[in-house]
C-alpha cells in the first residue's frame, strides 16, 4: 500500500508519516539533476515499502519538473535497479 508523500521543496526533502513516525528522503539540486542523498525510514515503520514510495515520489517530481535523477544514496541506487521503467531519467 502506497503512503501519501509530501514534497517540501524549501527543505529539499520528501516526507511521509506512518503511525506517527516520520520517514524522509533528502535531495539537492545540481544544475538539471536532482541528486537523492539520503533515505531514512525508522525501524518502527520499516518493511512496508515506505522508502520505495519516497524514491518513486522523487522520480515522479523530477519527471514533471524536467530534472534528471542521480541516486547517490544506496537505497535509491538499489531501487532503480528494480524499477527499469525509470532508468531513462538517470543523469
């Protein structure tokens, strides 16, 4: 089940809250690239696909905004290997 993800552009992060526990994805912009630098899902809400929902939200945002994506964090790099439908966005 996908969670609701909120983009907070002034903090360069995507956030969600599940069972009153916050999870996040941090990024920075580098020219025409959105660089995913960190994904954090606390153990209390782990194992539910939340990190994947955060990464997907970042890729979807980048697609609409015209950015290429560089998955610099290990989770995002592994996620893109499992989701080849997004590889055209790598840059």
